[in-house]
C-alpha cells in the first residue's frame, strides 16, 4: 500500500512530490506516468526541436529526482482504471496499486479536430517530449523543407520558432482573425505578427485547414493542406497546435465530478474523498474571473500540485488562484500577458495604453474599480512582476495611473506603507 | 536564519555605486574599466537603484521564503537551496522565457538580453559581504539575518 499515489509526472506531479516530501519525508509515495521520460520541462520542448536544448537541459529537476525524493516511479505505464471504493489504481497489464491519498495530475492531451487526411504520415502534435523527439527525427529523416502549423497560440508560436530555427519555411494557420488572440489585443498582436513575418513566417488568419493532402508520388505522406477558402499550401509536415483538452478518461462515469475538467475545491480536492486533482486536468480558481476554469499553464500546475501535495500530507493549504498568465520569448520579442488582455466594451473598465511603435513597444493595463485586472506588455517586460503584484493583491492604483506604464516604474513610486509591508525598505 | 540585504532608504543618496560594484563583481575581469568598456558578454548589475526624487533605494533579490520565481520557473533553473535557503539561478539551465520576471514582486530579476538568460543577486557567494553592501558609502545597505 502506498500512502500517496500520483498519476502524472509533469508540472503538477512534480509540485506535489516536493510538497509531500516537505511535509512527510517518509510516507510511501508512488508516481505513475505513461511517459518514458519524466520531470522534464514541457515548455522547453521547442528548444529541444530547435537544437537549443538537449535532453539534459530539458530535465527541469535533478537527474535522480525520484530517488532524492524517495519516490517509487512507475514510468511508461498507463493507469487504466481507478476503483474509488476500494482505493485502487489499476495499471495496464493488470497490476493494482492501492492508495490512501490519490492525486490525478494526468494533464491535457492535444486537441486534434476532425480533418480529412489527419492520419497521414507527417502530421504531429506538440505536447510531450516524445512528440518533440518524433518531430525532430522526422524533420531530419525526410529532410523537411516546409511546415504548416495549425494554431497561432502559445504552442503554435513556440513550435513555429523551433521549425524556423531548423530552417523550415513555416506557414501558420489561425482560425481567429489575429495570432495569440487569447493573450493580446489586436494592436499587440499586430506588433508580434510583424516580427514573426519578418522572420520569414507566412501567417494566414481567419481560416483553418479543411484537408491534409498527400504528396503527388506518395499519398500517405503529407504533401500540403487545403484551407477553408480553398487555397492550397504545400508542406512536408503539419503540426496541430490548437490546444489541449483535459485527460479525464480515467474518471469518466465515476463519482469524480467533472465539468470540462475535474472539478476541485480550493484545497484541490475532488468530489471524492482522498482524491485530488491538479494541473491541466483540473478546473482551478481564476482570481481575475472569480471562477474555476481550465488554465493549462505550467506555473499554475506546479502551484496547484503543491497545494494538493500539502493537503494530502495533512498540512492544510489553500490555492490563492491563478489566471491566464504567460510570458513568451519567441522571435526575440518578449511578451507578458496576465488576466484580461482584450476585454469587450465595458463602461466599468478603464484601459491605460502606452505604445511606442518605433521600438515595437505596446503596454496596456485594464483596470476595474482602480484595480488592475489585465496587463499586456509587448517588448518591454522588465519588472512586470511589480505590476503583477499590484494586480494579484488588488492594490488600489488610483494615484499611480500616470506612472504605471512608464519605463522606470518601480517600487520607488509605490506608497511607503506598501514598501515597508513588502520589506522593500527597512 | 538567512542573512539578507536590507535597504535603508533614509541613508541612500542614489549614487548608484552599488550597481557599479555589483557589475564589476559579476564580471570576468573584475576590473572596472574592462567591465564597463570592453568585456563581452557585458557584465550585468543584479542590483538596481530606484529613484523617485527625493527618495531612492537599492533593490535586489529578497531570497523569498516562498519564492514565486522558483515555483513559476519553466526550466528548473531557479531553485531554493535547501541548505542555505537562498534562491539560486543556473544560467546553463535557464531558457530565457522571462516567466520569473513576470512573477517577481520586487522586479529583482534582471533580463540579460544578450545572453537570453536572467541575472540575479547571488549574495556574492564566497565573500563575507556582498559587493553592494561592502561598497555603499553611506551604509544604506546592510547585510544581516532577517526574516522575509
């Protein structure tokens, strides 16, 4: 009997292991993952494809992380069922792992829409290290020259950069009118789009791929795509990067309550006693929208895993919440986006903007009742964390509006009481 | 308890010498002229003087007990040293994603844009006192045990 069982060995699983071991150094702990490689950084798989990071660099913990933390790691094995009454996880091959406390951190799987030709050789998704390894190998083996990336969000832009660095001619196809539409408003998006285009990327928005076609001499291999309006784009490789959906199969039809993902409370507990969920599979709290929702982001998954781990080990912890928050480094133009980036016309909201087109700088804050609820920073992200602090702690910024978007804005502009509270000064 | 750098705002003259000495300390040459004039990659100061006249003070990594940069780090470059409780950063592991910059409430993580990695205060490992503290002409920075 393992005291703790964790399904999944990525961000949430790692966070949970570390939190459990801080509270309970000895309780037996088993981690189960269907991946052969574990505790690697998923956000870094694009650096792996581009050649910037090798397998060692992609590892986001020490090589002997499981041993250090006294974990029995079952790698490359899938959990096939959970019996919540008897508290047993069943693995492929029939092995049964009983648990006292269980964390479901199975993450998300790439969403691939129904498309004719999506079964052709040369169609990839981009979520796991294995995906990245297969993609990198394929690029070399067929000496790929061109690619179509479907989706211009976080994953889409990361894989596009990697492919460009590998020398491929890339076309991004995005159904929305703008790239990075979940992170940027149209103005911010335009700046990034211009930079990405300058790197040689062809960007097609407002369309999707209706069909993947084969090569003239080999129909089973990817030869191009046909867009919704009928245009044809030839390519050797297609990467589907639309997003991820929660891997909830294990709890489907069980007592574990799900919405789009697994429903959890502020302690990351599911509706079933002793069963927790964290990361991309769970619907955790968004402090900007004031509701639980899917937010498949690495830093939040680690945090949620930490909260679950603490509670599993009997050390009470509550999740303060996250929000849509990403920092992007791609194509040499840093972007930070937190909370509401592109609110609809709402008279209760105030928007502060500062733009400097010559420097490709665009900064925007969305305020409600003098509290920041959205920040977008393009090509000027230094000290973004100070704004994030004001946002997360709902600090009233009424008297700071003139300064917030200045390049030298910092703690010196903030009230002395706050400086002392945060021990910025003595 | 961990030794931390504390800023005494009332003593700070805003001279910026802490930035100069930090830059030299983190240069390869340890030579002020070379550090500023010729060394590549450019050495970077990990302390920054904030000014809002007449107020000024220096700010650098607080080595937070519950460090948001460590939790948020996508690559595992940012760690909490279990022995010293210091927040350490491994530039070899850093992927330059700036996620830590997004979450650091002190704005204390410096973007090394040439190196595409983050630079931060390491409390001048191996020295009795960090260079910024040792060279502050008006004791506006002190190095002592403090909670945070």
